[in-house]
C-alpha cells in the first residue's frame, strides 16, 4: 500500500459548518448509507464546481465506471481505463455520475474528461482506505460538475454492487429536500475518552461525557428526540433521551454546558469486555423521510490496554497508515488522566507498522514515552500556541521487525523498563522511524472530531521530517498505539547484567557473552553517543556472534537490552 497523504488539521473542527452536505447511496438498499468524503470546493480558488454549501445544490444519478480505452491494470488491480488519464472517454456518460480511480494524473483533468463525456458528477476513488483534499490542478477551473472523493473501501462497496445492477448515489446539500428529515454526521458525535481502558482504571471512578449535534434538515419545524445508550457485557448501563423543538435549518447541540445535555456516563463498576455507545435520532410524531443518518455507533473496550484506538477480535484496531514523510516520521498519542496511578504502570506497547515497499524486516522503530510539561492549556488559541519544548523521556525502547510478514500487522514491543504513570500528568507516547517508507497504523472508526472540539485537547500529534508539529491527521483519527498495563503486578526495576566481548580488540567479528538467554536488542554507539548500528540478537548459552566489519577503527559502546528490560553495557575496540 502506498503512503497516504492527508491534509493536516490545526484548528478546532467546526462540525456544524457542512453538516447538510452528504454523499450517500440511494439504491439499492444494500448501499443506502452515508460515506466519508472530500469535495472539490470552489472556495479554494482552483475549481469551478458547484458550491455544496448552498441549499438544494446536489446531484442524484446512477453511477458508471469511466473508460478511456487504456489497456491494463493499475497497482491496486483496477482498470487503467477507469483512471481517465489518457484523453477523452470512449463511453457515453450522459446523466451519469462518473466513477474514476485515483493515481497518475491530476484530479481536475479526470473530472473534466467525465464532464466532456456528459457526466453530471464525479466520484474519485482513493487508492487507500481514506479520503484526501483535492486540488484542481491545471484543469480544475474548467470543471463545472460536482466532484467528490471516497475511500477505496467505500468505493469498492459501490463498484461491487454495480455488478448486480443500477446503483444510484446522492451527493450535495440535503437541506429542505424533505419536510421531515433529522440527522447528524459522524464528526458531530462524541466518542468515549478511550477506545480501550484497563479494568483497574475503569473501576476507579472512570466516567466520560457523551454528546452529539442533531440537525433539522427538513423544511418543517419538528421536535427532535436524541437517545444515547451504552450496552456492555452485563447488558445496558446507560439510557438517556433529550428532546427539543428545532426549527427548519437549525441545530440541537447536546453537549455538557449547553441548555440540552446528557448526564455523565458513570456506572461505578465496569465489567471487562466490549461496549457499544449508540446515538439514535428521531422525529416526534413523524416518519423521518431520509433516515440513513439517524444512528451513530461507537465501540470501546474495558481490557488490559490503554489506547485511544479500539479493538477488533481482541486486537488493536488498525484501518489506515497515513504518512507524508521524506526523512523521519514521529506520531504520538496524548494521554492525561486523573487516575492512571491505580495501575502499576506501562510495560510495553502494541502498534502496527507498514512499509510501502514491504521491506520492514530489521528496520528500527523507536518507542518513547514523554512527560509533556509545556505550559499550554488547550487549543482554543490555535495550534500555533501548542509547544513541544519541554518533553522529558520517562520510558522507551527499540523494536526491530523479525520479518517482512509483520508488515501492517499488530505487534507487541516491551519497554526497556516499566513506566509508572502519574495522575493528571500530560504524556506523549510516540513511535518514530527514520525510514520514509514506513508509516504507522491509525484507527479511523471512533471519530474524535467532536471530542477535539469540545475538550480542545490534542488527540494524536505528529512530527513530519523533524520540523513542525501538527495536530494530527484530518478526520480526527487516533494513532493505533496501545499501552500494555500490568495491573497489580508492580513495575520491576531493570537490572544491569554483566557482559563482555571477545576477542577485544577485534577485527570484523566479535562474540558477546552475557549471563542471559533468548532474544535481545543490541545498540552500538561511538564514544560521542552516535548510534553506529542496532540489531536484534539471539543469545544461545549467553553468546551471540556480531559482524562489526562496517565499523571504523575506534572504541564503541555495546548496549544489550533483554526482553525483561535488563541491560548489559560494555566497550569494544575495533581494530
């Protein structure tokens, strides 16, 4: 999978601004759903497309795959002819919404070919499971039909259904299309504070806010009912409803501190297992004439892991690998909680790494846990006010994938030593790579947009190429990084184990001899502290042979870290 380039967010997301703009499947029933999308917005100055912010600006039409006659398949296995990059289309698209695959040519060029063939709209399908902003390029100002992007997964939903017959899609502004129409969007629904939380933390007064902004899209004034429920292993633990009269075109924000709000979720006792938060929107005394946007679901777990990401089939949930690096890529999860000290601490992390060239084996992945002590409060003053000058490392480790089969897979990496978390302390847990082909997994299913807007706290900050910090990837998605919490086990201090090497001095080969067995990590540094190389080693009878032929003449420090966090440090002279 190619690296995913997404737009970066730097301000609190205003989820009410485009709530009436949707892309949804109309028929058949199998695809009757709303899809995450980006649109070619004329406000950017490089498109002449219709303005979806104007009510009743929309198209609804059957979809058709574009065809420019090019032979072959693209890297994703889709027909090159449907990329619309090689001149005029050979199929008549009159009255149709064109389906076009992203890849080699500009978005504006693709859309113009479809418009010239008679299309009334364009859907560009991304090559990965995410959406990105679209620049118009050289031809964008010549495009006058609506143009949107969907993810590869949502696109496959549409194209697969086309095999069964006609598929109709709506894209645009739905305000006042129906008399009775209430709903919301994913970005306006709050998620729980965590996708996964350890049992000990949950059962120490864990609570969180729920909330959603509902909209009256219909032309009639109506009373809108919004219900929030939470169901878990032991059944229902939360069931609350808010009702209010909402005039046509207006919104009902149900958040803490507003005239309408849900009570705090605080059951007292949490059972270990999976939970489902469900928001349901209805119209009192009326049938909603467009009910595809009336139910929003958030899944979370009470487990042994602390993460903003959720779980799926007992493992960390990962559904995208965004990156835009040319030299280094650091992505983090922010953590600040009232009660983490009830646990004994963090002993390791779960994550997924992906190499765009599939060559992941032995690549160095750096794990850091920092105390984040910069004196900012929140992001209401803008992202520029957030500083990263006072980061104090309190834990970390190195991980080297054992094989390329780990590409895109969730793995576990122990820390060099356990980290005890302090109450109310702000932390950053980070993954770093210096290989621009490597990216890290994200969970895009929990939708932290509303949380980011309400709490005004970072979710998953990141640093690209070692320069500027960004608030995260658009969406507001969460880094799929899980902290393994050792509950009631205590954190053992890492111990220093005696070790040596022979021959010493050595030429091209040296044998390390340590009082330990099993897999360990070797870090070799020169006397200035610069890392010369690192690798995974296997100790058999305490010994492992190391190739040092690549080292220049000099003195080097060998640091061996065992899986239990114990270390051995000694010097080696290279002749």
